[in-house]
C-alpha cells in the first residue's frame, strides 16, 4: 500500500487529524494507496508557508526560476516510466496514452512556462507632450491551483507552472481521485531543492481542502479546472474576497462533418476525438453532426471502426482503459439509459464490460454510439464525459451551426470541410473558445485556451496565463 502525503513548507506530512482517504486503481477496483484527508488546518499551514516563501521567490532572478522549473521537468523526464505507470494505475488510462500525452505534456508545461517568464513583455505608452506610461506586472502572492482527475499531472502542471514562473507561491490541490503523480512531483521538488513553501500540495476532498483554499482571504487568485457546477460555486466564493479567478470547465463539444471533407482523415480523427482517454477529455467531441449526403456512409464506417476498438487492462495494448471511478461509471451508464428513454438507438456498445483476470472488478464501459436523439434532449445538452457519442444528421451549414450552439457550453469545436470559405465562416459563428479545422487537439502552448458560456471564465495558455498570474500596475512619469 502506497502512502501519499501532503507537501507543506518542504516537508512531507500526514493530515493534522491523521485521517486518510482510500485511493482506488479503477482498472482493478482495488485500493492501492491512502491519501491525507486534510482539512482547513492543513490548508492554513500551507498558506502560511506559501506566504513566508513569497517575498524571496518573487524577487528571485528569472534565470534562477527558470533553473528550478527546468530541473523539475528534467527529473520527471528521467523518471518517465515511474510517472507513466503511476498515472495509468491511478486513472485507468492506457499506459501508452500516459506515455504519449500526459507525462510529456506535463514536462512541456514546466519547460514552456520556465521560458515564457523570461520573454513576458511589459508595455509602455507614450502620452504626447506629457510623459510616459510603463506597465509593471507583479506576482500576486499566494495563489490556489485546483485540478481534476482526467489528465491529472498534465492539468496540475498547466496551473502550477505559470503560477510559479510568474513569481507566485502556490497552494495546490490535485483531485482526490488521482493524487499520485502530483505526489511524485512533490518528491521531485524536494530532491531538486525547490525552496520550502514555494509549492505546497494539500491532498483531500474538494469540499474541505478545495473550499478552504478558495475561502482564504490570504489566497489572491484561484486557477481551477473541473466541472461547471464546482466552477459556479468557486466563482461565487471568490467574489466574496475579490480574488482573481480563472475557470476551465465542462464541455459538450460539437464535431461538425460536412459532405466535402477528407473522409478517411476525418474518420480516423473522429475515432480519437470521441474515445481518447475513454472520452474523458474536456475537448472530446461528444455530439457528431454529419451532413446528410454522407450520413449513412459515416455511420457504417464509424460503427465498424468502433467495433475494432479494444477495451481492457490499461497496461496492455488496448485503445481504451477503464473509467476513472465506479461513481463516474454509474453516471455514464445512467446517461446511456436516459438516451434510450429519450428515444435514442444504441448503434454499438451501451454496457459495462467485464474483463478477465486482474481487471475483473474494474470499471469498464464499451465505446458507445447513439443516434436518433433530438439535439435539444438532455443527453445532447448535458456533459457525459465518457466513451459515449451521439450522431445527428443535418442539411445546411446554418442548421449545423444552430444545433452546435444550442447547449450552455462553449469549449471546443471541430469542423471537417475542404472548403476554405466554409471553414472560416463556421469557425466565426461557433460559440466556443477553441475551434479545430480538419484536426483535433492540436495544442500550441502559446495559444489562448479556455471556454465560452458555461465552459469557463478567462483564458490560460501562453502569455494569457502569465497575465492571469500577475497584477498590472501602470506608472506615469511626467516629463
Ligand atoms: P470536479 O469539479 O468534481 O473537481 C475538480 C477539482 O475541484 C477536484 O480537485 C475537486 O476535489 C475540487 N473540488 C470539488 N469541490 C470543490 C469545492 N467545493 N471547492 C473547491 N474545490 C472543489 O471535476 P472532476 O470531476 O474532477 O473533473 C471533470 C470535469 O472537469 C469535467 O466537467 C470536465 O469537462 C472538466 N474539465 C475541464 C477542462 C477544461 O480545460 N475546460 C479540462 C479537464 C476537465
């Protein structure tokens, strides 16, 4: 049994109450570690440590901060296998995916923001005949970073890297469902000698640890990635203490496929955009709108490709591993039931899957394709966040845009067409923070990332993140 501990002021600690929570390997349905069930006292201790560390860290030279972040990145790189196995065991995702995407991207996040802080410009504005304005960008102080379970280390570093790079000290809370790689990262921080209190990680529940970070008047900003209802709560709480807040929330992303697309490329990418990470990526396309001219062709080809997907032990050559938890598996299965009640036909999948051997108690669901639902029904309006997609035929570009924009979400959209004018036209009219044309999940870390409507508030990525984690001060000098 692995014992995960908090990392506060450079020390590894149990929760003050000594209470723990069980952490489950979802592909085997077995407890494999415990984590501290921390409370507000532990959070206070972490905030105190971060406060004490702030002045020195904020005044450190760019080169020194660069060196620290790079040292963390390099040590994760050196321990790639260890991190990959840990991520897969904790989350249920295939090891190849953790190796191809999660851990390399966590390393890139650290490297990218180490370099970004060195290149982050400030502005000056000449006021003719009177003088000169210049803009200072100062770190905020102690900031809170709260992250979800679907891409655990990837999203944890997406928050802490820019926060630290900008000169803030951090109190972070990884998801209690997938705390393991954040714990391994704190081990790395201790080994490379990151100054005590610069990064503090407190494990435990959102309702205790997360809520205490959010409520503290000493925490100057919250960067949160997670569900829309949690984001709504956090936004309300942050208003009470006038914190800056960045929210990256849920999605119900449209994948719009026109008759004139490159069919083979679209098909292969649509399989990925539907089912990568068991459909548990906020950017997965969950509503597939297909123009009527190729609807039947697409449906047949897509279903036969889905039939070939292997689901099973994430340590083996499978396409899909397990769902992250039993609770989440039940939620997805309930949505599949609801789809039937709402008049949908299950074209393939639709059930829990049992796997032989060590994974017999794991939480697996067949990749599922549903058709025959109205775009306005509950299943097509709410986020399922699993290996479930719906197919919806459409006639015209206008119909597709109207249906795509019909949910409260606005995170990402994919458009498949070989007509350049159409690609631009549709991209302009879709209400989402990110649009991919003839591609999916191509991420350049310099680009703004975030959602419209109930998919979020603010943008992260590149200098957007650096701006979020700093406060602007304008100075005017009279001639
Ligand atoms: P969640 O909202 O349940 O939890 C996210 C984090 O918030 C966890 O660390 C949790 O412990 C914490 N938390 C829970 N309640 C809290 C509270 N009251 N106060 C403070 N913190 C609290 O989300 P999840 O189930 O872990 O993740 C899945 C969701 O995340 C999906 O909706 C998905 O779309 C979204 N997501 C969004 C993005 C994005 O970039 N927009 C990326 C990944 C995931």
